[in-house]
C-alpha cells in the first residue's frame, strides 16, 4: 500500500480535507492531494491505529479464543456506508472523497 505524501498546507491548490473516525474512536483530520490514490488513506489510518498483531477475542459457545494478526482494516464512506476497498486505485478526486467523513473499523477475518 502506498504511503501518503507529506500533508499539504491548507491553501495549496488541489489539497482536500478528510475526516476520519478511527477504530479506537478518535477523530483525525488530515489534508491530502486530490491526485493521491485511495490506498494512501489505508496507510494513513494504519499509521494512526495499527491493525496488525492486535489481539482479538473471539467468543464461541464453549470457549473464548484470543488470536493475533487476524484483523482487517475497513474504511467506509457515504450513506449507506460502503467500503472503499474496491476504489484503492482511484484518486481521492475520482472517488469523491474530498471533505468526506470516513468511518474506519477493524474487522476479524
């Protein structure tokens, strides 16, 4: 997954603001260039709230199991919320994400 460019200044032409609700509940707001790919949003969220090697508790009828590393990051936008996974290669502008509020969650595999 590509890494985001350094955050542009607010008045740089082509810069857009995106609001993230991270899996841990915190809110982050960051600017990106509209020409960056949606995949960089996943890199940004991972840097703020990593999903790898995060312990996961799975309850079953007879036991509770803790696993490591079976977590996937999902970023959703719009209403009803839809995953951005199919738009990884689109630019932020093509995916119409400028000014959007994105909901980020960790899901178990």
